[in-house]
């Protein structure tokens, strides 16, 4: 598969996810998300939350449009790169807010709010691949796309060992045709522990494969990580509250659709390490 095909695929994933999120915010979904994000900057004291939701939704829609227009060579690469970076950094800075963390459990991100925010780490590495890869060495670019995948799998995987997270995922797991069987064999906590262990294992194996340039291990671990995020997309269709007839995506839908970004990260890593060149030329490119 050529890099041009990869570009189209990743740009499509990025544009679709941004567009779905934008429509959802424009129609008023996720008011708590908007309030928590913009209150960090003190903007909710001056502007209604509903208006801020429209502004954020419009920014996401413009970003989706710029991604598409750049693929058509209508706008320069700097435009989508800049806007995607601004959106990512604007949301990520709110991780410094105290309400994003569970201090009683060593600083895990709050379910929904904090977990949803850390997913924005995935955006900048995707944009770097699409618009700056000719100016960045292969290996740093691979690691840049690995880190957000590892971060979210380690963080969310680690939380699966906590009782509050084990109970929180019950509505997702018990309605999933792929995972509901786990509750027939294991307790709620045991099933959550297995899911968490799998997340941590796949993230670790992928990192080891990249470190040692082991293409087979990278391929196996990439598929293992990909399975996690493809599985979460199935929640859009099986879990209650993912879709909304008023705003396209409900709060759960907004949370889940962001996992498309990690699918794009994995596509980037796979294209750079498995398809672009054999191991020896990859190593020479890194040197």
C-alpha cells in the first residue's frame, strides 16, 4: 500500500471523527465537557456554555474541512496542522484542572472527563505524519504515534483494576456481542482485570517491537491494539446512549468516536515500520 493511499485513509478517519464530533457539539451534546474545558480558562463566566459548544463545534468542523481540502491540494498543509494542534493543546492543557483526576487512586483521570481529554494526545502525531513527515526522521515519528496509544492503553487499562472502573464498564460489556460472555465466566472485577491486562500487554509488546525493530512483533501487537479500538467502535451500535436523535452523538458516543484517532496512530506506525521499507533501510533512515 502506497503512502498516498495511507494519507487518504488516515485523512478520512481524521476528517470523519472531527466532523461527527463537530455536529454533536453544534447541536448541544456534551455540555459538561464544554463547561469543564472552557471553565479552566475562565470563559464560562463570560460566555454561555451553549455558545461555547457552538464555537468548539465550529472549530472542529473547520478542522475537518481543512483536512479534506489539504488532501485536494486546495489549502497548504500548515492550515490543518495549525488548527488541529490548537484544538489538541487547548483541551490537553485542561488536564491541569483538579477535577480531571481521582486523587484517592493516585491520579487516574476521572472516568469520561479525564479519559476523554487524554485522547487528544493522538491528534498532533497524526497531523505530523500527514503534513510534516518529510521533515521528521522515521523513528521519532513512529514513537510520536506510539506514545498516545501506549498512554491511553496504560492509563485506561490500569484503571480496569479499580472497582469504580470495573463497574463503570458493565453497561458497555454486557451489551457487547463480543464481550458479554465474559460475565458468564468471570465476576465483574475479574472480567475487568482481564481486559486491563490485555490492554497493558498489547501496549508493552508494541513498544518492545518498535524499540528492537521487530517487524513481526510490531505487526502482531499492532493488530492486538487495533482490536481494542475497533471493539470500542462497536459500542456506538450496542451501548445505550451512544447515538442521539438530537445531537448525532451522545456523551458516550463522543467518548468512543475519539478512538478512531488511535486507529489512525496505529495505521501510521504500521505504514512506517512494516510497509515503507525493510528493517535494514529503516535502521539506516533512523541513523
